[in-house]
C-alpha cells in the first residue's frame, strides 16, 4: 500500500468539530430564509390591515326622503359581502373634504352652499374584491343611487396583498409539513420509544449547534432590518414567539439530520 506521509489524517474530534460547523451553517442559512419570510409576512399583514380599514365603496344618493334612504340601506345590507354600511350626511361629507383637501372644497362651494349629496360608505369582505366591478353593478341598479365610487388603485393593491399574505402563509405551511415528515421518517426508522431519550441525551450538542445557528440568524436579520424601520411609518415587529419557535425547530432538525447520518 502506498503511503502519503504529507497528508494529515483528521482525528475523530476534528471531524466532530467540522460536523458542528456544517450543522451550524445549515441552520443559519435556513433560519435566514425563515426570518426573511417572517418579516415579509408581518409587514404584509400590517399593510393589508390598514388597506382593509381604509377601503370603502361610496354610494352617492339621489335627493329623496328618509323612507327612500332607509329602503336603500336595507337593500345594501342584503348584498353578499357587505360588512357594514354607514350613512354619511352631506354636512359631514363637507367637513371631511374641508379637512382633507381644502383647495378642492373651495371649488365645490362655488357651486352652492353645499353641493355634496348624502352618501353611504360600505365596507366589503375579501370575497367581493376579486369581482368588485360586477358587484358594484348591483349597487348601480338600486333605486335612489346616483353614483358609485371607490379607489381603484387601492382595490388593486388589496388584491395583491391578499395574494402575498396567502402565498407566504402557504410557504410556511409546506415548509413545516416537510420538516415534520422528515423528522417523523427518521425517528420511526431509527428509534424505538425506549431509545429516543438516550438519543436525545447523547446528541444534544447537535441540537445546540443547530439552535445556535438559528439564533445567530435572528440577530443578523434584526441588525439588517432595524435601520429600515425608520424609512416608513407603517411598521410591525414579528411576535417573538415565532423567533423562538424557529430556533427550537432548527435545533430539532439539526439533531434529526444527525440521526439520519448515523444510520447510514
């Protein structure tokens, strides 16, 4: 057998340390992706909540008495997808416009003391947003309706943010399902219930290595994200329990991968 005296043979301790480093870096990389999705999901939910609270379909009324107005309110409330319908008298509408756009109200007042009509502001469900144009045609067909208005660009933004929130939630769910199946497969293949606690005690350092990598990823992401929060007044921090869950899951998956490696 040909010898190679210049090539050092790694000791078992060195190999074990290299294994810890690999697990640490794998957990760090996976946790960075998890934290990125977590921060993105939190911000999307915050902006989506603000858009939902702000978006309204405004129904301008024709001149009529209280009976006609109440009948229209009942018709609006009976529509599917209506969360609330609030009557806004013309004086209140004028006061709002004076606060929001005083220059515009000057032009409106040139047409008379208060040319604005009475109106209803309608808050709608998410189910209506994808077919909003068709849904508003039902409002147009009602007696006493002079005009139907809503912010079209805001409606588009809501649809996009509904998709983003659903997509990130689905990614989280699929990732968790994959991790659970991996852990279940390894544990059922390698361990009996009696030997599970012994495996946890013997390989606990691998758990700490994976958890340490994930914890480092959390700190790194906060260092990156923290200055960005000052760029916008709209900001929300993720629940700290999600960070803790990510760290614990990373440690458990690191331990699980080592069990799979030991069974090869």
